[in-house]
C-alpha cells in the first residue's frame, strides 16, 4: 500500500526562491474541495479491489494497513524535532539521514525517503506538493485538506509570503523563503528554529509546541502554546 495520499507521480524540483500554531484550517484556504469523485479516486478503488481479487493481499490486510496509516500522528515528528533541539549530535544526524535518525527513536517512517529541512536565521522552509498531495504521512499523519487544495499548491509557490500571512505567519522580508516540492519518491518535513524562552525545557514540553503546521512550514512554534 503506497504512503501517497491520493496517487503517485514523478516530479523532482525544488524552488529555492521566494515564489501545526495551527491544527485548525486558516480562513483563506478551503478545507475540503467540493466536487465529484475524481478519476484517481476511482482508479485507487479499482486497483485495491483487483489486488484483493487476484490474491496479492487480503481485504483484511488492506484494512489493517489503512488503520495503521490512520494511526500516524504529528507527535511522531515533534519527538524528532524536540530531540534535535536538545541534542546537537542528533540534530546533525537528523539532517544527514532523517530515516536513520527516526529509527534511533523507534519511529517507523516507512520506505519512501524523507528529508529534514532545518530552518536557520535568514532561511525559512515550506513544503508543498504542486501536482497532488505527496506528504510524509508516516511521520506527520494524514495531510490537512488545505495542503491538497489547488489553491495552496499553486499559490504557495508564486506568493509564499501572502499565503503564510493568511496562516498568521509573518516572515521578515530579509528572510529567504525556500519552497520544497515533494514527490512520490521524496518527502520533506521542516525543523523549525527553537524559539527563545524555551531554555531548560524537557523534550516532552518542547514537543508540545511543535505542531503539524510547524513541520509543514506554515506556522512557527510558540512557547505560549505549551
């Protein structure tokens, strides 16, 4: 069963130029796009039924896999970031090989490659999938509906500052915005900068302020959220 939310594709390009506090949808992005069942939805269902009919896997296997993927939550990614904030050696390993670093914490991130994108002074990262909805489901849980919307996918590449402002996230003009386009073979998550005022916090307390949207790049962690 693919970790892809809707369908697979092959596109490989990052946008290195300007072009989760946040679990709730923000007011300018549609949460769910109204519309008929798409061709990809029909194909996904047909392929699943065919695989069961041909004996590739049982219907029970399919159900169990779907339930397992539904159990994935943003707290898994937050654990990685909290450890990176408190352990520079781990942070270096996470940036070098996120999948191996996740295994150190017994976090299953699946088989699709995932890369960590560290924010730094003067640099802020944002992830998107411009063609559909590729997303690190195994690490962050299901993607929000706005992430899959045509509005977000098209606008965040062209006018990222305006889109982030609609989330309530203001990025200074002198800070570079780097937009990373996820693919079927490569997913990303953002390591936000550790906010001031969190010195001496435990990993558990730090993880509490790392939201899903922080790891997408549309929000920043705030000490007051803990």
